């Protein structure tokens, strides 16, 4: 518009050249034409300002519909994202804690397994010792029975010796009585009764000595066997007590191992549930963020296009103001 005005108004003669000029010939007609052109120009400017105002009103209404002027407020989304990030951090801490508990439980189970293997080895050693002591106990029982049989046989022998001694004494007494009757008519002989008493005392001393030796040997053997049996019974009792203690410890370790295994299973299930839940929450958050990013991109595109239109209108307005200023200068 400004270019057409300058070429149509001043292109034919200018201010100082030619026969027909603005100030040389008909000033009224020239000023009238200038006023008409100025009026049309001002009308065009008013129309452009109205259109600009309408466009600005449309832009304001659009921003009021879409949101406040300026960058869109995503603070509530930021708060939700921060809350979800805190929840994810808490879940990660809980997950690490669960993994640490799981590792500790595994180490505890490994310690229990090592203790169980050690106790099982001790139990096997005790059982092997018991198995090795059983033949000794059997031998001691056989020895005891043999000694009892020998003692019974010795008692029978003593009884037989007593019977034989009594028979011999009776025989000697009968023989001594006959000799006495014979010697009554003959010369006096030796005192047989005294000799018989001496022989009887010798036999009784021998028998008493043998009996004492046999009883002493039997008592020594019985005391030795009883000591061995007592020591073996004490060892067996101690072994039985140790076996019972080990059995109770084994049962308690088995119960604790089962409880630890159940605890590990429950922790693993809780960990899987937690991971599944937070994966679902992350998917939901990503699904919410995707359309928001698309909406933000579309808003940016619209804002860029509105900025381009606004810049174009501002350039037109600037050019119009420059032409108005030029026109005022020309009028002056």
C-alpha cells in the first residue's frame, strides 16, 4: 500500500520538477486528492487495527480455552511424578533390603547345612564307635559267662574234693581202727590218729588256700569284668545321650531350615509382586506421559504458528506506522 501511494502520488512530477506540481498549480485539488488518499489510508489502517484486535482477541480466547498465557502449568504432574519417583526409590530400597535378607537367609541356611553335615559326621563317628564297642561288649559278656561257668565248675570240683576227702578220711579211720586192733597184741606203733589229723589239717590248709586263690582270682576277674561292663555301659549311656541330643538338634535344625525356606519363598513372592506392581505403575505413568508430551508438542507447534502470525502482523503494523510517519513528514 505504501509503495503504491508513493509511486502514484509523487512519481509523475515530484516536488520541484515539471510544469504540474503539488505546490505549483491547483493546490486545492492536490490537497483534496491527498486528503482522500489519507482518508482511505487511515480507513485501511483502522480496518487493519480492527483485524489485529480481532486476531488478538481470538488468540486470547484460544489461550483462555487452552490454558493461561505462557508455558502450561505442569506442576501437578511434576508432583505426581516426584511422588511416583519417591515410591520407586522406596520400592528399590525395599527390594535391596529383601535381596539382602535373602542373601543373609541363604548364608544362614548354608551355615545350618554345614553344621548339619558336621553333626551328621559326628553322629556317624559315634555310631561307628558304638558299632566297634558292640563286639567288645559281646566279648565281655562271653568272658563273663565263661568265668561264671568256670566258677561253677570250680565249685563242683571243690564239692567233689570235699566228698573224696571225707571218703578217704572214713577209709583211713576204718583202716586205723583195724590196725589198732592188730597192734594191741603186738608192739606199740606210731600214733596214726595224730598223723591223720596232721594230714587232714594239711589237706584243709591246701583246700583253704586253693579256695582263697580261686575266690581271689574270681573276684579280680569279676571286678575287672564289672568295671569294663560299667565303663562300657557309661560309654553307651553317654553315646545314647549324645545321640538323643544330636537327634533333637537335627530336628530343630530341620524345622528352622524349613522355616527359612518358607521365609525365602514368601520373600521371593513378595519381591515378584512388588516388581509386578511397580512395573504396572510405570507403564501407567508412561501411558500418561505419552499423550501429555504429544499435547505439549502440538501446543508448541500452535504457539510457534501463532508467533509467526503475530510477527507478520507486527511487521505489517510497523510498516504502516512508518508510512504514516512518512506521510506526516510529507504533509509537514
